[in-house]
C-alpha cells in the first residue's frame, strides 16, 4: 500500500504562491503516475495536474501556466507549486497515485482511476 500525506495549504492572498507537498510512504512514487486534484464545495473532484511515470505532464486548462507539478525521488515527495492564485482556486487539494499498468488515471484524469489518496489540504484564496 501507498500512504500519502499532503501539506502546505492554508489561507492565501490573491496572487500568492504556496507550494503543496505530498509525502509518500510504503512505496516509491517514481514508479507510478501521480496527480493533484481539487474539490470545491458543491463541485466534483477535478484533475489539476498529472505526471506520468516517465515524466510526461498534463495540466488542466484553468491552471496551465500558473501551477507546476514535480517530484523529488530522493524525498519520495510530490509537489504542486501554485502561482498567481485566484479565488476560484480555493478548494481541498488532494494528491493521488495510480498504480495501474498503462496509467489509466493519467490518461483519463478520472479520480476513479486513481488507487490511493491523501487526506487533502485546504487552500483558501481571498
């Protein structure tokens, strides 16, 4: 099993640049496709950024150019650098791991295709 723990959220001013971290244990995340998702109240969970096991990256259109996903293999940690935050970026942010062969989760961006989830970290932009 993979355990994921997010941190780095909080209350941020418009235009702020926090960095979210997702520390993994139980396995090496570089073997898997990983993703950051967010869910605002009353809305469905949506993919924000995904990184494949080979390093291929996908961003949602709403964050492209402002957010950067990366990972540090030595620290077994996934990051999401968020820049120029807007109020509409307010949400609970989750990291997730897709352990499937072929990384279906990376292909679809569907939360149902990801196998392990962290507990989330709240980001509130005002």
